[in-house]
């Protein structure tokens, strides 16, 4: 029998789609939801399932930003054979995304036993949610929000790319939260920070999903739950992306900060009382 049913896959797909790009930690919310449904959060197949359905959310990014991605990829290919094209920002940006993905790949492979073991604890998720909230609030206050997307540099991409490691090691910190906070500290405006977070997430999350696919299928998750979870994640994530970009254009991240603290404290309470198993 599959470790995750089709009905559970629908619920987890919705959670993934809503939270993947909001700075509230999709991994944390998935683990909390899995715990509430009595799904073992540290089970190898469950960890794999969570990574695979992220591909649905990434597909939503590819569709939503298709024109931008097409422009960047086209510029990259042109620059490979045309020296003049190499001065174009899109060509350089493509290389920056590739370079900024390398650190998280290296750490992800090296620390895989920790990520799937001790660091998968819901205690870690709760603490990371609360600590990450403080980082996000401080970053939003510190940032001068004066630089747009065209002002990004290689240094920006590398710092933001490396910040993804925080979410990898400490589920609950939030990949989106870590990358957006770093971008804000570097004085990017909220929309530029959000878009940069999206683009840097494409290779990292796609690679993680494909890498974990064999484990998810081979260790007890059926093809049907994987397919359903991924499709649901795609649909919900697309709507979530559209909403988030409109929201950050006019609002601070304070609502997300407050929400994360509430969820983190609530989770600590559930763990302390034995309502949830860590």
C-alpha cells in the first residue's frame, strides 16, 4: 500500500502550492500537515514525495514567467556564440543563476543524511519558523528597497543563492523567506527580491524533485498520489504566484512575519503536549 493516499496527496498538493513561494516555509507546512495526518515526516518515501510535488510548483513558475525565461535562455544561447551578446544583462543573469545554484547542490548532497534525519524534526521546523521570522522582519526594516531587477549583480545572485542553504538545513526557515530576506538586505525592492527568489528556485527545486523521484516511487509512494499531488501543486502555485507579486508591490512582509510566529508557537505547543509527534 502507498505510504500516502490520493486524498492525502491532494491536501499536500494544496499546501505545497500555497506555501512554496510565500515566505512561510512550504517544507515546514508540509511536515506539519503530514504530522496531523499521521504520516511519518522522516520516512524516506515521504521526504521524496515532498520534493517531487515541488516540481508542480516550479512548473507554475515556468508557465507564469515563460516570456521572461524564454528571453533569458535565448540571450544565454546567443551569448555562447556571439561576443557582443555577452554584455547583455539577460546573458549574464543566466550564468549567475547557474553559479548561484551550485552551493545548495553541494550542501544538499553532502548533508542528505542530516536533512532526512535529525533535521527533519518538527522541533527544528518550529524553531526555524520563529527565528526565520525575526530575520525576515529585520531584513524588511534594514533594506532601502532602492534597487530594481535590472540592478542585480553577480554578487547579489550568489548571496541570495547561498541563502537557500538555510532552508535546506533548517526546514521551517523557508527558501523563499531566506532568499527574499537576503535580497532585501542587499537593498533590492520587494518585487525584485520576490522575482529573484522565483528564478533562483527553478533549478534548485527542479533538481531536488527529479533526484528524489526514484526514492519516492521505490520506497512506498505510488505513481497516482505523486501525479495528483504534483498537478494540484501546479494549479494552486500558479494562483499563489500571481497573488504574491501583487501583494508585495504594495505591502511589507509583516503579515508573513506575524503568521510564521503564530504557527511556530502553535507547533511548539502541539509538540510539547504530545498532540503531534516530532
